[in-house]
């Protein structure tokens, strides 16, 4: 039973355009959500997070939107750059579960020059 | 900052030997560390949660006698793969959190190949 789902395994976007990565979850009790970027053979790099009490968080080119009623979050990257090409994982956590994270399966983003 | 290191980054060993992987938080004290493994083109699978000075909590299906975790200090956790077999070959990644914070910071990972 996947509690966190990323239904798009890959996404290709032109440089300069917006990249939108989506994530759905099933457990309405999740307290917070995070997005990580990962290159092959490296550990994930933290990008941005959002608390369940908010609906938007922005940090530079990255914005995360949370729609609790739909149990859906998305990561917007604008403008997209070739260096953004990587695998993006969303993750969800519960504060009372020792801060364990449940990861989605990842979306591979390719930003074309 | 929040830098996490892992050592070694690569290890090749013979079947039946044991391998120790170290995870260190370099610029903060980590109240909790986590160990993951990732198979090719798959997501990160949590193996265990490690709190300093106490026994690790293993996820369902993870053999605690096979994957020994020690969290001796607030900056160091070790994962020992005992009697390694080829099916243990994988990419092992650790992460750490600062006290009371939610964000996990990941190490660069260790690729294990068991021949």
C-alpha cells in the first residue's frame, strides 16, 4: 500500500519553462511534506518543505503547493534550468512517528536546453 | 549547515564477509539517524531508525541480526552488513535530523557490491 505516490515517472521540459512535479498521498494525518532532488549514485538533497497547516511555501525558483482536501502536493520550478535535471522525490512525515519519512517513487525531470 | 558524510562511498567484498558503513553528521548533533537502501530505479526504502544510546527500530522485513546498527554518539551511526551475500548489493544511504527538526539531511550514500 503506497501512502505516497508520484504517478509520473518522468517529465521533460524546455529550459526557461515551468516544471510541475506532482505527488499524491493517502494518509490525511501527515504533518509535513518535503521535496528532495537526487542525482544517480548520490544522496538526496533537500529542496523545500511545507507544513500541513500551510498551502504554499516558496524559496527562490521553487514553490510547493499543498491541497489537503485533494491530498495532493506539487513542486513548481520556474524558470527550469538544465541543472535541474535529476530525480525528484516527495516525502511525507508524521511528527509522532520519530520523524520517519515515507517517500514517493520519484519523477525523473529532464530540462532540455 | 547540515552536512552528513558516509564512509566508504564504495565497497566491494566477498560473500560471507561483514561490511561496516559509517554515517557522520559533521556540523550538527543528530538526535536521530535513519538508514535506507535503494535498488536501481526504485525509491528509498527505510531500513531502520537509530537514536543515540538506544537500540535501533527496524522496519518490517528488515533482519536486525543481518543489519546491525550502532548509534554510539550524537554524530556517528554505523551500519554493519553481516555475512554479506550478493542480494545485499545495493546503495545504502543514511540521513540525520537535528533535535526537534523535521528535515532529514542525507549522506552521499555507499554502494555495496558483494561478489
